[in-house]
């Protein structure tokens, strides 16, 4: 987006139109889909407006700038997908987490890659990305590990515990660079079996 609304943020906010939750989500889905397909820099308010059959002024009334719009879209898609995983076994919980994150890896990692440079330039966008895709799942993984410690499956002072979330998210980011493919569920389960469970002393 090359143009910015001239109004001050509080003036824009005061004139916000009332959108239904469904219509707002339609805007959010459209901008995130376009980012995945075209890259962040190529997305414009004009393009989102055209794809959702609304006026550009409607988007500007709701969100003053493209970064604010994208940040709101990211936050709307916040979903701690690991939160419901609790099989009673740390090894099986980690396998299930691998299946879950792998099922959406092409969608999530495509978005992360498309936002790459923009995220480094805009702190609000960076924070929104962390809140939407990273922090909820890192926290849920830590909870999975905490329960395994409480059950006595892994010692509380095991030195590898703090690195497990970084291992899983690291391979998600690394495989597209190294092998040109996303880390899907099958790949991540094999990774957990070969590189995570043995380190923790689990089978």
C-alpha cells in the first residue's frame, strides 16, 4: 500500500462502521490469503476491497494502515491448536502435536515467509504474528512438557526440556530452506521419533 489515510487514529476509530463479525472475518481471511499468494508488499487495500466487494474507504475507516489491518487479521486467527492435546503420555502428546502443526505447516509457514521482511520493519506486525502463530503454541508445548514432568516421565531438571519448542519450530522453518518442502505431519512425526523422544529418554 502506498497511500495512507490522513486522519489521526482516534478520528478514524470514532467513525468506524459497524461490521458483523462474519464480514470482518471475511476481510481478514482475504488479506491473509492474498499475502500467502502474492507476498506482503504486493497486497493493497484496493485489492482486498475488490476481492471482498467493498469500498476502500470502508477498510480505511476500520483500519488506518495496511500494517494495522494485517495485525488485526493475524490476531483474529489466533488458535492454540495444541491446547486440547492431553493423551496421558508425553511421547504421544508430542507425536500428536507434530501431526497437528504439520497439518497446517504449508499455510502457516507460507504466511511467515510472506511476512518476513515486513515483520522485521514493523513492531506491531511482529507482535501480532507472535500472538497469533507462535506464542500460543509455544506455551501449549511447554504445558505438555510440564505435565510429562509431573507424571514423572522426564526429570524436571532435564537439560533438553527448554529446547524442545525451538526444535519443533526450528525444523518447521528449516525444511523449506534446506529441502524445498514444507514439514508436513509425516515428516514432523518422524522428526519427533528420531530427534526429540530419544533425547528425553522416551520411546
